[in-house]
C-alpha cells in the first residue's frame, strides 16, 4: 500500500553570528526526496507578538536585521512543501551585542566649584548601544528632597552645570542613562570647593559614597557656644573666690562696723578701768589699758588713769609705731633709749583737772 505524502520535518536552527542590531540564523535541512522543501518561515520576537520572515527553500542562512542593540530575542523556524507545513522547531534564544550604559569615574565626570558643579555627560560609556536619554537630579546630602534638573539630556550636548550651590557642602547627584539595552542609575557624593579668600578655590578630595557628616565637635556652630559658656562659668567662680578671700582677710571685719559701736566699746573699757581704780584706795600709780585699734588693725590704743581719776567719755588714746627709715616697709620699734617702746599720744577733753596724761 502506498504511503500518503507528508509535510517536511522542521529545520534545526542555530545562531551563526550576531551584531548590535542583527542576528544571522543558520539551519540544517533534512532531505525529502519525494516532496522537496520549497520554503521556510523564520519567527522571532523580543517582547510581545511573534514576527516572521519568509525564506526561499534553497537558503540555509538568513540574517534578521533592524533589531535593538543589546537585546534578548527568541527564534524558531518551520519548513513547508506542496503538502503542507512542518511542526514548529525548537526555540533558540539569542542576544544582540551591546549592554547598558557604564558610568564614568567621578574624577573625570564631575568638576566641583565653590557654588557650582559641572557634569561632563560625554564621559559616559554607552556600553555598545547609543544613549538616547539622560536625566539629572541632586540634593543636599542630609536632605530627603531631590531637585530634578533635566530628563532628556544626551551625551552629545557635552557638559551641563548645576548653579547656586553652597560652598563647602556635600551634595548627592544622581544620573540615569538610558539605551536600548536598559538603563543605569549612578549616584555620586560631591563636596563643593572652599573659597580661599583670594579669588581662587580649593578642590577637595573626591570620594564616592564614603564621606559621613562631620562630628558634632568639628562643627563651629556647636563648639563655639560650649567654649563661651565654659569661659563664663570659670570667670564667675574666680570672681566668687576673690570676694570670699577679701571678706576673710585681716581688718575686713572692722571696716563695716559703725562708729557708734566703737564709742560704746571704748566707754565700756574706760568704766571698767575706773571701777578698778576706785575699788583700791591704796593704788597710787596710774593704770593703763592697751587694746587693738578696730579701725587700723596695725595700731593699738592705750587708756591710762591716775588714782581716783574719773575718765571722760570723750577721751581717746592713740598709740603709734615709729618707722625706721632704714628698715624698708616693715615697721620696727625705735632703738633710741630715750624713746624706747611705744610713743603714746593721748588727746583728752578732761572731765576734771586731776586727769593724768603720760
């Protein structure tokens, strides 16, 4: 019994070569003598629906062009003759040449200035597939809000500059580059230059994403108030110590006492001396009382009474020390035999004519 004719078997495709925008597919034919293959259909797709190309039966290779750079594709084939089409062959994956954009090093891409930063867009590597769009945004490093500068830049535009930045301030700059292979997002940390005062600027060292904000003790806005407060506290403590020392120094306790207290104290001492003299009728010698001078601590006062004498409440006695001109500032008693001891002066407004005056 004669067999009925059948469609041809599917071809076995493989990838012969690729470029950035094409794929060359080759295949092996299975010989069919009775019903030769009269054509092929090649199906391919990147995403979505399958596309197809019809190929003559005498071909063994075919190049699919107009593909996207750096993109993934899938390919399969069928063959047909006058009887019909074969089954679908195995799906073969392939990929055109090229990749996503490659960001440059910060040293060649960014030039910081005092209040601006220049971005050299043409320093980006397109990865083998042309970059058709770039977007740029930036923010201060400690901020959460981004400022978008542009969304459709191209490397062919050369350089662009970000203006109105703060001197000596860290910024984050984010660049997104797109090509047919995909997109690349690169973020840079940049410190604007320091103004030197003579019109020139100092370029700081460029570091990518490694710099942290300064410590609190390096911040002048923090350290200056702290140092000022410490100086004020130390000054107050020193002033308090000086005041306390003056209050406890010799003679300070006498300076604030009223004159009335001195007169009262003097009268009490004189009355005691008078009672002592009057109580001893046999006492024929003058009696003297020495006491410190409350107004001048370095001097003493002496009060003398003759026997039976009443003391006037207005009597005042002074003793003073003579100074040796060769002794410097320290007082010494005089060495003159005739004036040895203390030279005493007494000024009295006598109550009676019998008052004894040394």
